[in-house]
């Protein structure tokens, strides 16, 4: 019989409960909606400059921030909207 510690259960399933995982999924949806709203505003000329979106990278910020606390600090790149939202930024202030 194989050793239970050698199973293929994903890390997040082993270490995070259902509520944390549901919260992570909600943040991914929020990031996507934020990015779509930012893109729409940019295309309508309401935001000037460049608009490097993180659409399609929603899970990377959430996964990175899932195990962090309020005391932890992060930094990101030019596609950092999702990371900020994943860390808990106030979306209305960010937009």
C-alpha cells in the first residue's frame, strides 16, 4: 500500500479549508471583473496612458497571496492590479 504522504493531493487542498478556497475563487472572479472594467474604461478613453491588464493571470496573484497575512508586504510588476486585489486592496479605491 502506498504511503499516504506520497499522494498527489494538490498543496492547496491539503493546507487550506473549503472557506479559504471559496474565498480564493471569489477573489479570482473579482480580479477578472476589475480588469474587464479597467479595459472598458481604457477603451472608452476614460483612462489615459497604457493599460497592461492581468486578464488570464487571475490565479497567480490569488495563489501567491493565499497564505499571506495582513502583516506581509508584497510588490508586483506593471500587471499588479490582480496582486493588489488578491492581497486585499479596496477595489473602489484602486479603480
